[in-house]
């Protein structure tokens, strides 16, 4: 009886180790690391190393930049058909590679692109939903240029942080011991509710008219602390 239990336990341990190896194998990527001499802004930089993963239908590159004044930041460029949830193993692998050289906590910010694209609107839907309920944005749409709110950028940042729409990215950075918060944005995008590419996800709100919503930004800057 005892021998059978020991044998079963050994089989279970072996299976778990095999499963773990399979997971690790699935998250192994060919990461190209190089000095990105073709990037802009070298008048203000002392180094800029790129960490690039290219798979079928997906190209993700993180740049780890050190400025001449000693400050450090990260910059991300993505051209990917995958949802962000599907991209996470790639980002995790790249961040691990960067973390082997510098601690992620040494970087003060992340320059990110748009929050969403045609393949994944999951970060933008909570922002759009919140803008429908924002008194400031409702007043802005009705009364601009005489509205209390003159620019939507700060409101977009406030709504995005309140909804934690980027929680997947925040959770990933937490694995490396840092906290993430949206600091500022450029070029906020708006549209009529029924023209939104993710309108089906908001139908359940039962809004009969067609108000304007804010939902995305062309460039986003996150602060790390």
C-alpha cells in the first residue's frame, strides 16, 4: 500500500515537473538585443538598447533608455495581431531580459502607444463607459467652447486611472516590483457611441440617443514607482 502511494506520488511529481517545463518552453522567445542607433533623440541619450521579439503576426519591441542626465525610461512599440492578454508572455519575457541587466524599478516611466487597436478594445471599453457617465465630459460635449472643461486630456487620464483599464499591464509590472499609473496622454480619440467599433459591448447600457464618448489616446505615458 505504502509502495503504491510512493509510486503514485512520484508519478504526480514527475507530471508536475513536465507540465512546468512545458509552460516554460511555451514562454521562451528569441529576444534580439541590440543598441538602437536608429532611434531618435540621441542628443539627449547616453544609451538605448532594444529588446525585440518577432513571431508570426506580431512584432514587439521594448527600448531601455538611459538619458545623459542619468534618468532611465522604457519605450514600447507593438505591431501585433494578438490581444494584449495573448501578448503578455512576450512582454514578460522581454521584461525579464531587461531586468537581468537593470532592475525595472530603476526606470521612471514607460512611453506606450495607443491603449487599443482593431484587434483588442478591452482597455478602451471601460474608458468609454465611464465617459458616458462623466458630468465633466457631458458638459464639455454640450457646451464647448463655453464648458467648464477646456481640454479632455486630463479627464482621459483621470478616467483611465479610475477604471484601471490597463490592469493587465499593471499586473505584469507588479511581477517586477513596480506600480504603474497613467501620467499623461497625447491626442485623445472620441466618436459617437453607435460608431464605436466596440458598440456591441455597450448595448446593454440601454442608451437610446447617440452621445459622444472618449475611448483611446494616440500616445500614453505611464509613471513607475
